[in-house]
C-alpha cells in the first residue's frame, strides 16, 4: 500500500512537471515493485521505463538546442559571485592536520579495532565517510582535497629527488591506477575486512610516497595520483571553487564548459575511465552479471581474470564509442577542428554523468550507514553486537534514478555550451551534438537498467 | 598552453581566419567566426559579412526549431499514450 501512495504522489507530480516527471513516476513504481518482494503491483513494463529515461535525455537535448543565444549561454556560464569565507586562512592547516590524523586513525582502528567490517569504524570511515560522503561533497559543494590529502601533506615534508617525469606517459598511469583501484575494490574484501583495508591503504601509501619522492609531490599529485585527479575533476562540477586566488560561487556544472581542464587525450582517457568505473561498479553487482558470468567461470576462467578482462574490455569499448561519436560529430558539424581537439573539448561534460551515477550509487549507502559510522567512531575499539543503520523508505530508490537522469541532463547542457563555444554556426553547433546525444540515450538506458536491478554482492569471488 | 589542432583534408576548400589562422570549410563560417571571436578587430566590410551570414541562418534555424518542437510533442504524447495503455 506504501507503493500505491508513492505512485499516486509521483503521478500528480508528473502532470505538473511533464515529461521528466513521467520518468520519475515510472521510476518510483519500479522501485516499489522491487521492495514488494516479487509481487507485481505495477504493470509498467521495464522496456517502457527504460524508453522513458532515454526519451527524457532526447527531450533535454531538444530543449537545450532551442537556446541559441550566445550572450545568454555566456551569461549563465560566466556568472560568478565572490564568497568570502570567514576563517579561511585557518582552514588549510586544520584540514591538513585532520587529514593526517584521519589516516593514522584509519590504520590503528583497521588493525586493532573489531574484525567485522560493518562494526569497524575505520572501514566505515573510508567507505561511508570518505569514498561516499566526501566524494559527494566535492561535486555538490567544492573540493578541499588538495588541503585534506594526507599523503600530500606528508610528501611535502619529505625530501624528494625531483627526477624528470617521462612526459610521453602523460596521464595514462593515473588511468591504470584508477582502474586498478576499482578492480581491487570490487574483487577483494577491502570493503568488509579491516585487515585487508589496512593492507590496501598501506600499499597505496607506500606507492604514493615513493612516487612523490621520485618525481616531486607537485608532479606526482598533478599527473600520476588517480585519487587527486578524481577529486580535482569532480570539483569542477561544484558551485564553490577557488578562482584567481579567491573563493567564487558559480552555477553547478557550468565550469564543465571551460575547455582548459582537459589538455590532452590522456586526460580524456581518465574522464572516460571515471565514467566507466562507476558503471562497472554497479554492473558487477547485478543479477544480470551473475547469470552472464557463471557459465564463463564454470568453463574454467578464473573469476579474478574475468573481472579484470571485463574491466579492461569495457573501458576500451567506452573509449571506442566516445571516439566514434566524436568522429561523427566532426563530420556532421563540417569543421576542420581535429578529432583530437573535439574529443578534448567535449570530455568535461561527461564528469556530470559520472557524478550523477556516483550519487545514485552512494547516496542511499551513505545515509543508511552514516549512523553506524557515528556510533562506532565514538568507541572504535569495542566490538558492538549491533550497529544502528538508517532504514530508507521504499520510494528512495527513485532518487538514484533521478540523479542518473540529472547527471545526463547537466552533461547535455554543458556539451551544448561547449558546442556553441567551438563552432561559429548555430545549426552547426546543434548538429555536432546529434551523435553524442544518441550515445547518451543508449548509455542512459543501460545505466537505468543497472540502477533498477536489485543490488547483490559481486558474485563468484 | 592548450592549442587546438586542425585537420584539413587535401583538396578541400580552405578559408583561413586572418586574425588567428583557424581554417574553415565555408566562407560563411569564417564570416561568422570573425564576428563572434574577433569583434574588435574586424572592419566594416567584415562586419557586414558577419551580419548577413548571421541573418542567413535565421530561416534554417526556424525550420529546425519547428521540427524540434514537433518531435517533443510526439515524444510527450507518445509516452503519455504508452503509459495510459500499459499501466
């Protein structure tokens, strides 16, 4: 009966907010059907729900394409307000201290705290507090990672060889690093076992400090360290950022239309890795993956290798589809800008998609487990038989589906602004977006399919 | 430090911007580019070329808009019907 209530509520919204809200209505109905444990309460077929999501993206593109006034687009993207923050000079040393203390605390609690992950405050701090909560704050508010980053604080105080970095590698080591971290996160019990977490954090600390020692902290954290790059890129979405020395307020996502963030194809590769990583993370936790992977493992393929293969193969597929879309975009627009230049210019909007997906994946997780983190952090060394969790209402599933759609809509708008910045003709700019829109519709449909599936533990490990 | 690169197929027409060197496949696009990206440097003749190229876009753009709104209407009512029939 709860399902019907939320369905009616969203139904009323739908009549008010038109197309996008129709998607919300179906979404809530879908989520409710899941929480009802198999009892079919809603007759909306999955394909219609997926088509509606795709249509919402197509409609967003059409609506964005009606805005052809360059002055208006520039005004939206150039809007800035100074935002003096009281006590800002104090914030940096405090954040540094907090970061280093947090890292030391994670080590101690992971090694000497309770051995059950759900009751260990270090595990909860890393996954709930940091990877879910802090990451959300970087794209929803603003990134303070350069100050908080404990490895940076440590490396800055250690000597360094300042060897010259092999330039031809570019940002590719950070791409490999990000994919490797995702793989470890999925296949190892790092999210459940405190001792494994301590080992992974120790390994990451060792690699990072050694790298910063060899190439210098500036170079290492700017180019190679995948974590610093993730937060730097996510921070571009945020409404708060430091620009020219002072903190400025801007409209969320509008800085994605600036093309100076991404300056080579290696960095495009990292943005795509970020988008793919969030998708992969969700995909391997679906029953669809379980039924596809089981026969392969039964045929003798080691599960770890299969997970790695799908991670690498999916990444190459995403890069290939993006390049294909860019090539078609170039042809449709009729421009002499090279494919490499277009790929670089249209990559930052993809960050909005990655953030929307991250939010869909982790907002519920964060809210559910935040009470556990708060309780266990108070007495980190004692094992509690039970830890409190927040029980989210059934309609909360809809929130994830909406954030996936919102990420795509923001990306479409940012790409529209990039197109108007890149091409002198108005119709030329609109046409350049057809291939990207088609790719995005297909991607939305697959994302919604993943988000709408029940979440299971990654199987066969 | 970030430079755009160009890829001009051999044998294709090239109209190069005298101010920044960016090549265009059509004279119309060059005229638009000069007006949008170098408004302070162009002379009266280039200004006139920009305005006429900008005006010339109005009709196709209007046709595009009508088509876009048409597709939006079809999408909206198509989905409305689908939801009415299937749920």
